[in-house]
């Protein structure tokens, strides 16, 4: 009888632990059950990627449709190459889709926003996005603003 | 002067010997497990006394720490108008640091000291020696189940601590202070990564579990078999285990999150 109580308590303890880890997985970290490999990869070249990081969101109309999978420097053109994994369910992006590096809020995280183009052909695995717009770098803006200020003061 | 140096040397040798003994001890105790039929019931009993009996203190302190984090975080975040980041702040703090560390400290005080005192008293009353006499290996029968129970219980308790802390923060932040519940959860889910945050926290608490249990059981096994010796061993367990947890936490954090 006594052993049974102990065993019951230990079983309940293990169960509480299991419930806690499932809670942390689903509710706190938002882990979803979909398998992550149903994606195709496209890349784009940017003059300046700003503070974009790997695993940043790729969105279209504000909806997340992929992740940034890799960032590296193109050593011939000296531009940043950003590789993106787009979900297979969004397979009808046109070849003249444009990509811009945007910021969530004034100082928030960087992400990529895609805008659909007009071409009939679609992007496939390994294609390049040619219409790219670099990240807005706050220091550059301030520098431009200061220069503009000075030149407008000149008679 | 020469005596002083000699004393220092003997102290160093003693420490080194104790380290070596504890390493051998750990190796032997872990080597001794794999007999499920005999060790299963022993293990269950140890999980009960190490884990289940520590559950209350973990639950209570988890709720209160979650609530305090939410209250303090709210007061600061609301100054910048970003109180919806409360869930993110609380969850990351709990999962990465407070969950594993506070659980390990409480565990050292609640379960570690009990382990040391129990084994120390067994040694003082010569139960361990008489066990050896009748041909039962005390490492296998007494020490090994306690080790495995500690390894299993601390990560479980840390996970429970974090989960309960998040719920406590929800109670204070959303129900009491009026942060929007939807943005509380969605901000949390956007920033918390399963592998990066939750799993690293579990790995941390696993390491702490090994270290705390090791120190507790070894201090009990290596105690001077007098009442004074047991009291000193119990104190040493809590002090050494707490220091080891805090020191290791820095190293683990540097490796996991510091891009070392």
C-alpha cells in the first residue's frame, strides 16, 4: 500500500513534468508540428543588408512566407547575398518580384518584405530576385539630412 | 614560514586527493546501475524523496518569481510604452537563467542537504559497512539510485518551475495589470525558440543536476563519521553546490549564448 502511494506520486510527478515541457513547447515557444523542409530557395543581392540576420522573417503583405537561411558576401560584386527559404505553399511568385529589407518599428528587428510583380513566369528553386532594395541605415539618412541642411543654407 | 608552506602543500594534496576520490566514486556509482528489476523500485523511491517532495517548494517559488518578474518588468516596460513585451521578457529570463539556476539552488538546499545527511548518518551508524559485510555493494544499492534520481529530477523540476513561473507572470501581467493577453502570448512565441532557449535551459539544468547530486552524495559518503562531521558535510554540500551552480552557469551561458 505504502509502495503504491510512492509509485503513484512519482507517476504524477513525471506526468506534471511532461505537461510542463509540452506547455513550454507549444504555448511558450510556439513550436508547430509542420515539418520545416517543404521550402524552395531563392536568393537576392543587396547593396547593404543592414542588420538582417539568419532566421529573419520573409513576408509578403505582412504575412510570413519564409525565413532567411543564409547571408554571405559576393566577392566579385561586393554585395550581400541573402538566401531565403520560401514555403512551397507560396509557389506562384513572379520572376520580377521585388524584395526590400524593412524594419519592424523604428528600432525593431530587420525582415524582408516581398512584393509580387507582373511577369507570368514564377520563381523556382535557385532563382534570383533582381529587384532589391537595401536596408535603411539610420546613419546614412542622418548624414544625408545634414548635407541637405548645409547645402540649402548656401545662397 | 617553512611550516606554513608545508601546510599549504598538504592542503593542496588533500584537495587533489578528494577530487580524485570523488571522480572514482562517480565512475563506480554510475557503472553500477543497469539492473532494472532490482534497481527500479529503489529508483522510484529515490525519485519520490528527491523529486516529489521538492515539488511544493519549486511550485511556490516558481509562481512567486514569475509574479515578481511580471510586476517589475511591467513597471519598467510601461515607461517605454512597450508593456506587451512582458511575456517575452519573463519567458526568456525564466527559461534561460532563473529556471535552471534557482531550481538548482533550491534543490541543493532541499534535496542535496537531505542526501548528504542521510548517507552521512548511514556511514556514522556503520550501515554502509555492514552492507558490505553481508555482500551487498552499497554503491549499487544506496548511491547509484540517488544519483540517477537526481539527474532525472532536477531537469524536470526546472521545466516545471519555468512553466509555473510563466503562468504566474500571466496572472499578474494579464489578469491583474491588464496587459493584452493576445500580445503577451504572441510576443513570447515569436521570441522564444524551442532549440535555442528551452533546450539550452534543459541542458543547463541537466548539468546542474549532475553536479549538485554528485557533490551531495560524495560529501555524505566521504564524511567524517561523527555528528559534527555530518553537520559540516551538510553545510559543505549546500555551499559547494551553490557556488558550483553559479560558476557553471556563467560558463554555460558564455558557451550557449555568448557565441564563444
